C-alpha cells in the first residue's frame, strides 16, 4: 500500500457474558452449489476474456485517480 495511511489500533472489543451453551447446530461439511449466474472463471481461456478492471490505490486518499472523501457522492 506504499505510504497510504493505515490504522493499526483495535477497531472494537466484544465482551460475552452469560452461561456457556452447548452448541446445538451442526456445521455442513460442503458448500451449497453456486447459483446459475455465478460461473467459476478460474479455468477460462485467455482468449475468452473481453476486458479487465483494475483498482488503483495511491499514497494519498485517492482511488482510481479520484479524490475520495466521506462527502463524495460517487
């Protein structure tokens, strides 16, 4: 990230209280199938790629060469 400002402190603290419970839920051992509109593109041929997208982060508060601020409407 170069000279981009980073925060290294704690973001939050979670405190849990009460009596411990025995887990009743079982976790699945496999994921559900992908939706039909979400294809697996890991094995696609280079010739099938029509365009690419890149995100550019600079040392200042710009994203894709545009100034970013909390008041930005973009």
